[in-house]
C-alpha cells in the first residue's frame, strides 16, 4: 500500500464527510430554533419535532463517526514507516529483534475526534432518554386516566 492510497482515502473522507458535517450543522441549528420555540410557546408539536430532529442528529453523528473510524483504519492499512537500514541493524544488535517497518495506529481519541465521540455519546443519551421519558409519560397518563 502506498501514500497515494492514503491520499485517495483522505479525499474520499473529505468528499463524503463535508456534506455530512454540513447537514449536521443545519439540522442542529434547526433543532436549536425549534427547542427555543418550544420553551417560549409551550407547543407540544415543537417538542415532538425536536425529538425527531434529535434522532436525525444522532444518526448523522453515528454516520460521521463511522467515516472517521474507516479513515483511521485506512491510515493503519496504507501508511508504513520504514526504518533506515542503520537503525534496523542497531535495533537488531541491541534488542535482539530486527524491525524493518511499523504501521501508524492512530487512536480515535485524538484531539477533535474525542470531542466528536463525546458529542455522539451525549446525542445517543438524549435520544434514548427522550424515548424512555415518552414511554413513562404515556404509561403514567394511561394509569391516571383509567381511574
């Protein structure tokens, strides 16, 4: 594998990732506006719309994280750090093992990927807790309305 394959993977991530991030931004801004409207007007339709928008944002964030993970895998598969012969011979004489090359294993926990991951976790938490809240609220309403 070569550096050109890495560049191709980077171009693919840019081509796919930029529209995903743009849609996440637009839907998030819409979610913020609908949430503010719900807080001011106490409109139940706005609450239901915001719940749907939260699910959409969660799905888009999940898609973005899959793209990031795929890119990190491609970095590992395509970029190879080759040792110069002098260093390889030195390592063989001092450590008893010879290493000619290494691969980059870039973790998903670097810089902005860490923030992206925690945003995804928060989004999943909000989507799940909203589902549980709706379920509990309807069960309690059914309990008191039957009495």
